[in-house]
């Protein structure tokens, strides 16, 4: 793992940590390291939720404009390589088999905002600023990922002005799901991740696949696609165990991954 990106695991929760002082700007190698981290976590059976956070007070100020993008082949320029690595990184987070939580501290700008938007759930401290300032740096980018979450006019306002949203405005618009005190952000993210990770490991993975698949469709075919995953989960022993545990008011004992998927 690149030293600017580390993974720490406690119980059933993994934390992918960006540590690239002073502002956690994302270099080409950082994109690669985040991709590796999420792909590896997707294949693990001992982790059931992931937190994407940063070391320090800044989530990420965006792409590292001070690092000239290098070309590694004659067929691809340096900027094209950086774009490819960024796409691959965002796809690795979107496609992660596990529920993901972004713990947004301070600024999440440009690439930082996109990293957060690719997660399933976003928590932010009340000092957070989330924005797409690329227009101010002679770039375009990030809108496609935030477009899934924000209303059209709000996204275009951010895109054309480069002005960020405050934590409160991001919460009001649904971009973040909780606003926390700075000293409580990580604790709340860990508590939420632990709560999620306590559910059926197979259920969480099928639920993530169901939502990702349903998002590709309008509501009727989307729900039909979701039902396919419902049937898969219902046929597994862990579905019956979930019902028994609820009725008996006890913690469930999951059999997956020792038992096969439905």
C-alpha cells in the first residue's frame, strides 16, 4: 500500500485513510493506492463496512496541481493517465461490495468531493466545505458523481461559480446525512459503521448490489432487479437466522461466509 493511503481494521470495520499532508491533495499514485485498497476490501470476508477518511483536519483539497502528471506510455499523455486513474479509483469505491461511509473533515474539494460522493453515506463535521472549484483552476470535473445526489440547479451553481457548500447546506440538500462536532466525527462514523457491520454479511453485500443495480433503471425495472437479490438472500440460512434472532430478541449468529451464497 502506498504510504499516503493506509488501511486499518478494527473488528468488522476497515478505515481507508488518506495521509498526504498538508491538505491531502490527490496525486496519481494516491488514486492508484485508493483503488487497490477498495478492491482488496471488496474481496475480504472479515470486513463488513468501510470508512473513507483522512488524517488531519482536511479531508482533501482535491487533485494535486503541483505534481505534473507523468506519461508512462507513448499512447497516453500524463493528463490522460491521471484521468484514467481517477475514473478507476472512483469506480472502485462505487463498486465496493461493502457499505461505505465518508467521514468528511474540513474541506472536501474537487477530487475530495468526488471521493466522498462515491461513498454510500456521508458524515461531515460542522466546519466542512464541499465543493467543485475546478472552474477556478481551468478544469471541468466531478459533476457526474455529485449529479446523482444534488438537484440540477444546485449542482450547476457549484460547478459554474466554484463556490463550496457549507456542512449545513450540504445536509439540507441531502449531500451529507449527518453533521457532527469536529471532535465527534470519527466516533460517530465508527459507531455507524459498527451498527451496519452487525447485520448479515451476505445481506449487506447483496443489498449493496441491489441498490447499485436499481440505480441504473427507472423505478419499476429497478425494483424488479432489487427483488432478484431479495430472493437470493431469502434462500440463504442467514435470512432465517435474522428472523429467529429478531423474534427471540438476541444477537444473530451469521453462518456466511462458511456457508455458500444462495
